């Protein structure tokens, strides 16, 4: 019976097994050798991650709202009648051509200050107001008529300015090669 002999051995040598472990000096020395915990550094990084996450959430939300508004504006513009879109493309190209012709003249000949030149641009404050109204009320015929009237007035004004400029000083434009050949 090996178990009985093992139990007898333990009971006979019991005081030897109950010796005290290493002394308190050894434990103190081991604690000194261990590196101190870096709890403060981990805690501070946690705060930075929280701040970075908050900023990231704000940026993502801002981008999403901006894209939503742009998509909504694009949808409103698609709801506008095709006739108005065709008219807008035609008048825009005509006005841009006239503005380019006016810019070909020297500033001293044109005689317009910066605020007058800004008002001559296609997308000025009046245009912005009309386009906003058109987006808010895409089916309103009065706004569509006002938009076309705006384009016509802008073209008439630019034509008058060009006529006066042409009378003052004609622009000598080089003919492209293909025009000379015809």
C-alpha cells in the first residue's frame, strides 16, 4: 500500500513541511526590481483616443450633412423643366462669350470699377436669389420666367457695353488659321 506509506511519511515529517517561506527582505528586494506600473500613461492615452474619436465623429457628420445637402440641391435642379435647363445652357454660353469679349479690352477703356465688373459676372447676387427660389419652388412659372428675363437683361446690358467699347476702340483680333483658309 503505497498510499498508506506516503500518508505516514507526511504525518511524521509534518513540521518540516510547515517551514516559513523566504524572509520579508527578499520580497521587498523583488518589488524594487520590478518596474513600476505605467498606469498614468495608459490613462492619458485613453483621454486622447476619446478626443480623437469625438473629432472624427464631428468630421464624419459634417461631411455627411454636406453631401446630403448637395444631393438634395442636385435633385431639385433635376426637377426643373428641361426647357429651362436648355435656356440656361444657351444664355450661360452667350453671356460668357460676351464677358470674355469685354475682358479683352484694357481696363482703362472699359471704365468699370471692380464692383461693376462683379455685377456683370453671370452668377451675381440676383442670380443666386433666383436660383434659390427656383430650387425651393421648382414648378413656379413666374420664377422660371424671371430667370429667363434675368438672362435676357444680362445679355442686353453686355451687348450695349460691347457696342460702346467697339465704338471707342475696336479690338483687333487675330483670325485663326482655319478662318483665313475659308
